[in-house]
């Protein structure tokens, strides 16, 4: 008990701060090399099989498989397949005569798996099936079957080049983002020559390996202090979005470029969305003062873009190099952590910032994934302690001496409000970081690297994983995520049960006009006076709705006859989705949506800070008809008659 005291106290603290979070680790898989074993990317297929790409030095130790040795005793790569319960199915080593590095892995729409890597000399690609191995020079990408057999490969020979990210659509295509420096030759690419700065590219292929188009972006300044890793993702609209970091400037084409306007060490993040024919649809620039780092991003079924990053002192969103006047976040001291979202057309939807006074304490996002229910899962690392305020004003704290650097995971809702933070594993003697997230609809896995021993909880039991080399080793963990709380659901579409029928809006007895008017103004009759079981007689219901509509919707009346802050819903009538907006109100408000029979369908409490607050609701899954939305706060009360057409 004593040796785990800090870990147990931490777990207890998280449970007290956020009792709704029940994060369960199902299994763990430990990889160890002579001095290092790194997981660099992961992808999960529909059956829950996990494809892992990484590097190791000299030899790779696996928990349930014979170790893999590099006969050249140098840096090598590996391609590993795990079952959904964490068992080794097969492993392929990638070994050249010198340094080998693996980059990206992605399950394609046809079920095959595309990987990429690089080697500074010629090497042979392995395959599970017997026979001759394919020899490739330089940077390569290769497609394998789920059984581990090589199907085809492409390569380019260039100094400092890589295929760093892969995204697949559902139309039989995939996209590859990457970079190179000093063009040499390529098997199927025409690489524009460059003598100085790095060039980034986005390539579109069919699943059979046919190149459909290629786009190139040129850096204005080579910066040796940061590692290039352009990312590409595809959303439900089947269109690719590419993002990366640049220093000083980025040339999109001869007539289009992005420029920074701050000190020479400033780095900005850019986003570009492309059409299926390779024409750019929009671009976005995010940056501020000094270093900007993109932790990752993802795209939902509607094509909306969500992401997270880290910044120093300020974070500003720009369009075409012009600072957007809509939203920005500035940190008073040190570094900051930011979560942002944009719609399918590149318009900024939301921007949330967070920072600690001690600059090292700020969480650093390393990967980002959207969950099936729309929430945002972020993995990363932090130093010492994080204190993060939730939307309801409550504070979640993780960490505390003697943690030092540790792995972090967090879930935020669709509006960027924190749901929970937690430590998936615990570094007992040193440094640990969350590195990658992979999932399908039912399977979620995360990877971590750590120095020294690790403490992890597997299905409620503590497990210590000891390091034999005290080097940098990796751990893969499968976990359950907490279910979305009822109050976070968009609308409850089931028939009203007794548990859901909390308190209808108006009384069984037909109230007088005066009592309803007093209720709306907050005078005389209270909400409790009017919340008895409602008569289901439709004629009474309709007359009451009309009365409320007349007295409430058309009269902006607050407590004591004062005008309420600007509060609106639109569109109304609606086919389903509608926006709710409040301006210039400070304090807590309650939002309730009722059916015409008085059934409470939705309940949420929100704390506002005096600015503008906007939230989307959706009535798509309920029957056409009339619904009531009641908004209450200190000094205000508003009733909307919502028509679901």
C-alpha cells in the first residue's frame, strides 16, 4: 500500500472531482528495446484488430511473441498486428544497414493496410508470405493485406523526405501528406526541385496505387528547430484537410501564400481544405507569438474540423493572413493549451484557451480524436499539476508532487467544455507521455512512452510493469471511456417514463392570464406553483401554448419589468437543428425543453461570463409539433414556442 500511496491518492482525488468518469483499462501490451521502442502510429479496423507501427533499437521484446532482432544492431522499424484482446497476431521487422524510421499506418476502405517509412539507404520490404522481398530506396509507402503480405509499394528517393500522414475516404481513395528537401528522383512523382527550404505535399491515390493528383507547398524558411509532420484527415464529406506548422511563410502557389508578422522565431499553424479534384476550398492560419504546436485534429461526419494545440503567450485565428476579429485567446504568462473548431467551410465555431502560471505545467496535446458521440478525446503530457475549470465552475485537478512529467487524457464536449481529465497510466520513477489514439466504433486504444517502471490499473487491479533497460519503452492500452451523461444528450427521444416526467411546465388547472404573466415576470406565482401534472387535453394544451407564446415570446420582460438580456432562437420553425443565443448575461441559466404534453425532454445548466453564448440543439429525432423551451436565470426568464416542422 505504501509504495502506491501517491497513485491511490491521485485516483481518489479524480473520483471526488468528477464522479461521473469511470475509465477502465481492459488490457496492456508492453514493447521494449535495447534502449528504445517507440509506437509512432496506430490504426484499428472494423473487427477491432490493431495495426501498430514503430521503431526499436537492436532488438524488440514483445510480451507474447519471440523477440525480434536486428542483425545490424542499429535502429530498425516494426509493423505489428494485435487482436482486439491485445494478443500478437504477427510482426514484421523493417531492417536496413543503417537508420530506419517508420511514419504512418492506416486501414484503407478495402480492408488492406497502408504504411510508410524511410531509410537513408536501400532496404528490403518484409512480407509474411515466403518468397523474394521487394527492395526499395529512400522513402517508401507499402500496402499489406490483413495477413501481413505485401501487395504493392511506392517510393521516392530524396534527402530528408517522408510520407508522414495517411487518410482514407469511403470512395476507394487515400491521401498522403509529407515533405522532402532537395529533390532527387521518384518512381511515380514529379518532385519540384528545391535548393533550400522544405517542400510539403499532399497526394491523392486510388486504393490500387494510381496517382490521381499532387499538390506542393513550399516553406519560405528552413527551420532546423522543429520537426515537420504535416497531417491529413478526411471527414464525412469525403474531402481532405491538411495541416502543418511553418516558420515565417508558406507558399501555396505562385499567387497565394501565408506570412507570419511577428518575430523570426514565430511559427504558425495552417489548415487547407481541398476538393476531390485538388482545388483548394479554404485555408486558415492560426498563430501568435513564438512557438505554435498542433497536437492533432479530426473531422466529423458533417465535415466540421476539431483540433487542439499548444502556444506561447497568444493564439490568434487568421483568414488569408488577416487577423480574424471574431475570436482570439491570449495567455497572460507562459504557454497555453487551446481547443478549436471550424465548420465545413472553414468558419471558426469555437475557441477555448487554458494556461497555468507556471509555463511547464500547461498540458501539451499529442493526439486528438473525435468519439462516436461527438465528444473530443485528447492525449498528451503535462508537468507536475493541472488545474482546469469546468463550465459549471467546478475545478478538476490532476497531478501533484512527485509526478513530474506524466501522461494525460481528457474528454471535452462538442462545445469545448471539459468533461474529465485522468491519468491512464502512472510513471513511478520518471517520465511518461500519451502519444497516440486509435479507434473504431467500438474499440479504443492509446499508446504511451515511458522511462523506468510503469503502474497501470487493468480491470480494477494494479499492475507494475518493470523496465529492464531504463530506456524509452512503449505501452499500448485498451480502455473503456465513460458514457455520455444524460444531461449531455441532445434530446431524449424515448417515450416519457415516470423517471423522465420530472415536472411539467404548467398546471393541470387552467391558470389565469394573470398567473402566467406573473410567472413569466418572476412575480407572484413561482415555477413550483405551476408544475403539477398537466391535463393531456389537446385543446387546453394548445390554448396554453398560444397564451405563453403571446405573453412570453412577444414581450421581453424580466424580473421587475426590466428588459432581459438579448436571448433568441433560430430558425423557428425548424426542420430539426436550431441555435440558441444569449448576449450580455453573467451567471447561471437553466435550459429546459418540454413536449406539448409537459414531458421534460432536455435539461441543462450553463454558467455564462457576460459575453456571447451560442449552442445548437436538434429536434430532428422527435415528432413534428410544438415544443416549449424555457430559459431562466437571475433576473431573467424566457419561454420560446418551438415549432418542429
